[in-house]
């Protein structure tokens, strides 16, 4: 059964193939949450009651499987960007959205690093995550720049790389739960993300959702 390189069916699958796909995806979510994205793919297949060959037919590479696992979070990020697109304070909206990326990327150890390493690689299976995130974030960034809250030379690629770097730093410092919040706050200050008195100012953020 053919699948795309990103691990999503290229055409409708038979019922048994769809069941196998869903079982592999469910087991991968569990394995990645418990052991990080370097979890054994053989163990993922075994836990799903399938062979490694079946896993690779659906997900040709580890990045393809990671992309499929992260699609639900990508959908959430896109939906949230649309909700924030009409916010009265564009800079605050952008910062809130970046914090949401940190939260989602932190769900699976190793994901932030993988997203960073493939940020500008549209041939990677993870481009199915990176490209929609760039497009969604570009709208929020453009609004913040149009309002004078963010410098014009700031790019969405750089912002997402910084955000993933913050998620990675937080992942590597589990004993400091406020690290991501502090680093995102420093990043925002570096963007000159502040307007005139009473304008669009950037608050401290809580990527962890606290």
C-alpha cells in the first residue's frame, strides 16, 4: 500500500492497512512520550503487534513517523494562529503563539531538535510540520510588524528557530520549569516588541500553560 514520504496515505487504504497505520501511530505517540523521539522503531512495531517492515511501509523514515505524530499539534497551532489573527494586540498574539509552539514541541523529547535541524529543508518529511507553521506564524508576525511592535528585519524562520531552541533548552533543563518562560521573555525584548505607552506591549509568558 503506497504512502507518502511524510507518513500520510497517498491514497485511500484498505481497512486492514488503515488499522495497522493507526496502531503504529498510537504506539509511536506512547513511545515518543515515554522515551523521546529516538525510541526504538522495532519496539514501536512490536508493541503494535506488527513487523518492522510494516512500519517502514507506512513510515519510510523516522522523520516521517515523527511528522505523523506531530500533525495533531500542527493542526492545533494553525487553528490557534487563526484565532489570534484578529487580536487587538498583534505582538501579544505572536508571543502567545510562539509559547504554544514551545509547549507542543516539549511533549516529545528530541522533537524540537529535529524541527530545528530541518527548518529550512523542504525535502524532509518534517516539512509537513515546518511549512504550515511558518505560514501560520508569518501572518501573526506581519501584523506585529505592521503595527511597529516588531522590527521589520525579523523573519518567521528565525523566530521559529529561536522558539525551537528555547524548547530544546527547556527539555535539557527539566529541573528549571520556568526556563522557557524566561528565555521567551528575553527573545521578545530583543525583537523590540513594545509599542508606545499603553500600546501593544509584550507580557511575560508561560509556555508551560501555568
